[in-house]
C-alpha cells in the first residue's frame, strides 16, 4: 500500500502529553506539529523524544481565548491548499469537538471539488488515529478480495506444505504457514499480507517467505486472471442486458449499438449515470436522450 503524508496537528494545551501516545510508531511520511501557548510551555522532552521517524515541529501561539483553535484551523486550511491534488491525511489531536464542524466544512468543500485524496479526522491521541486508519484499511482489504474456490485453496495448501517440507521445515510449520496463506488468499495484496503475518510469527520469516514465494506468486497470478475474466464476463452480461432492454423498447439498431457501447465504456464509477446521461442528450437531444436514459438507468452499474 502506498504511503501518504500524514499531518498530526496537536492541540497540546487541550490534550497534553496523552495526545502524543503512539507517536513512537510513526514513519518518515508522518509529521507532528505541536501547537502550544505560554500556559503550556513546559513540555517534557521525554514525551516527544521517541517519535519514531516522524518530523516534529513546535509552534508557539499567543495565549488567549481559542487562540490555539484558530491557529490549528488556519494551518489545516493551509495544508489543504498547499497539497491540492495530493493524497494526504490530516489528523487534529484534541478533545475539542468544535474542530468537528471545521472538519465537516472542509470535507464537504473538497468533496464538491471531487478531491477524494484528502482524509480528515479528529481524535484525542495519535494511537487512536493509527487504529482508525488500520481498521479502514482492513475493511478495504476485505472489500477488495475476490472469491476463490475450495479446490484452489486445497491446491494452495498442498503446494505450500510440499515446498516447506522439501526445504526441511517441520510439518507443524508447514501446517501453520498453509493456514495463514489460505486465510489471506484472494486478497488484493496477498503476497504482502502473507509476508507481514510471517514476520509476526517467525524469527526466520525471511527464509520461510523465500521458500513459499514462488507458490504464492503462481496462485496470485491465477487469482488475478480469474478476476479479469469475471470482470469481462460481467461487462458482457451487462452489455447484453442493455441491448435487450433497448430492443424490446423498439429502438433501432444504431441506437442499441451506440448506447450499449457508451454504457460499457463509462460504467463502473460514481459519476457513470450522470456522464452517460449527458452523452445521450448530446447525441440525441434532450427529449430523446432522456427517453433512452430512463430505459437503461437501472442497468447502469456504478462504483
């Protein structure tokens, strides 16, 4: 999974050192910005000494009612503006729920601009943000998995155990590794996930992974081929359905051919229906284009 820049904006006067919990696991693509006033000048260096590989920046702001809030909100807007078009995540670390309205404003604004690369959230500790993102990624992995048959899993199990046994590993290790791979087979990042699970369980995970990698690659390619095949079959079925609907409604072959081709090219996104509608109106005029669109609307697949 591609690493993205993550900015943690710390309302230190509000959360104190507790807000920094979890910073020891941060990466080079992470950035900590601590906002503090003279009321919170005494920051224990031990709180920020172990901040992983993240960059850290201290920003003192004038003391006053909602001073830190205003500066954090302004900096949030600055980050959004200077990173326009990029995929970034901005996390406000604060107990102050007023930030939720600010985040809602920016989410709505950027959504209207079709900026899907921006992620915004507020939590009370860095570790909460990490947990939240991990949960979303896990859910995304589930959604991006493909169905695999029982026979494929059986074959994978046999080949994994055979490879490990041939390399001198015990039957216990073979069974355990086979169970790990079977559980993850079909996921989008199959090889990476297997590698990560082996690293958690075995000190010699590198040797284990190298032994089974050819098997993993073989089955991953088979899974990808099946996914492509299924996708093509789905598109063909949808195309035939569109043609049947239009033919039954009495439209001529030119319209049936153009519309089915247009739907096949433009289906599958959130904007599919709107785009297809515009194309039909552009070619056939408002009245006829709308009539055609109403016939096929329910058959257009979106994301």
